[in-house]
């Protein structure tokens, strides 16, 4: 299991731990047995009190108790299997101006590109040969790709690779767009909620991008029938323990099929350039708590986690994650999809490094499998 100092990350580059640590005595939970009991109850569907959430997220206790329980729950549901997704970043154009994002509209220094349908299908061909059975089409909110165009791309992928899943991550669209893509064959949709606090959401986004619309999109996706993924950044500006509690409560209520959790990493060409990156320990804590709250969900060990720590991905897997997403995008454009500084997109973070990735995963007791890797969460609305 990950072995880290509970106050963690002061040794990480730029890595002040911006979480709030609270003494266990403040919560009347001084012993390991009581902590184990609380973690077990959480994995059984218990809804903690505010005080208990505050302790689990920001309290001083042996995090290995949490990581061990999360790993136990993941093994109970998924064994030692780790699912791989081929990430294809189709466009670095975006109409939005989110304050944390490197491809925000007003970043005049961003390198822009778009992949053609032929480019995307070529990436899928390469990925299929390597053993990928899920392709993730991700991009900024780019109106260049019409509803019909995206549907055509999805349909072509499904016709060529009927044993594969297609996941879309193309931002907020109208429900009718989502319905067309679902009918074309898209299986999953990833749309991070970013934060379950409306006030916090408004501090991360410019006027015109609303918390209400983001949440409505997530509800629409689930109602349509997608395996629906949400998620949030850890350590984003203005985030405190209360915001993270709100995220956990939202996950318990919404019950997504997938949850993407990664540390905030500043980009030098955004208004948040001076803010510290998110904490490794806090990110692992939120991954592990999510595994306990949603034992059957899919949780990726994100590229951002591997960016802030050389073993970040492996630590994420040991804390309950069970998905990795190597980059299948054409090598010439990988560096141009720059959401945050120093993003890893080569080596074992790239599709060509799959053999190295398999070895790294095997070394910590898990195995990469050739499988679509569907979520075992029940599809409900």
C-alpha cells in the first residue's frame, strides 16, 4: 500500500499541502480500530456525519488504513484487473474560458489542432492492435465537430470494432446531441462536475458557464443510458475541506459509473498560474474514499497524478483506482493538448509504452487486461 506522510507533499515540486489537517482527538476517533470500523461502515453504504467526513478527509490518521480498505474493496469487485483506455485527444480548440485550463479560449499561446475522422480511425486501428478495447474521444468544446460529424465518427468506430466501447468527453452539449451520439453507438460519457459547490464552481469558471447546466448535463447523460462519469480536481483554488465533503455527498447521491479524480496542476498561461498544485496525499485520500463510497465504480489513476509524482499512477492504483488511460493521440499533437503544465504524454503514459506499463502494474500486484471494462454500477436514474 502507499506509504506516505499524512501531511505529505512538502517535498514535492511546488507541492505545499493545501489540505487542512485536523487532529483525530477532535473527533473522538483516536484508535485504529474505530477508524477501521468507520471505513467499513462507509463501504457498506453508511452516510457519515459532517464531523466524520471532516475527519476522513482532513484528519490526522494512518492513511494506510484507508488505502488498504480501498484496495480490499476494489479487489472484491474487480480482482486485480486493471482496464486500459486509449485516449484520443481530438481537438485543442475550446469555446470556453475556464480559469484553470491551458486550452481556454483566451490563451493566445495555446497550440491548436483538430484531428480528422481518418486521423481518429487510424488511432483506433493502432490501439486495437495493441489490445485496447475502449477508445476515449476527448476534446475542448469545439463547435467544428457537429452533432452529425461526431455521430458518424462513433458509428464508424463501432462498425470496425464491434467488441469495443466508445467513450466521449466533449463537454457540455444539448440533450438532443447526447441522444444522437448514444443512438450512434457511444457507450459512455465523461463530464467532470469539477466541484459540487455552486459557489466554488463560480470561482473556477467565467460568467456564462453555470453549475446548474453542468449538473443538468450529467443528469441527462445518465437518463439517456450512458455509463456516466463525473469527477473533480483536488487542491483547486478556493477549495477547502467543506468543498470536498460536498463532492463526496454528491457522489453518494448521483452514483456515477466512473469518477475521475486528479490533483489541480496550474498552467502558466492561465489566471491560476500562481496557485500551488494539489496534494498527492489528499488526492489519494479522495480516490480511496470514493472507492469505499462507490465500490463498483471505475476510477482512473490519472495522468495528472503521474505528473506530480513519479509513482503517482501506481500509488493511485494501490489506493483503489482500477483504470489507466495511455495516450493514443498522434505523437505530433500530444504536447499541444496542454491542460496543465508538464503533462506526461510519453513513455509508459503513451500507448507505445504499453509493455512498460504492464510491467509497472504487474510489479505492484495487478494485471492489465484486454477487456472493455464496463462499470459494475447498476444503471439507474
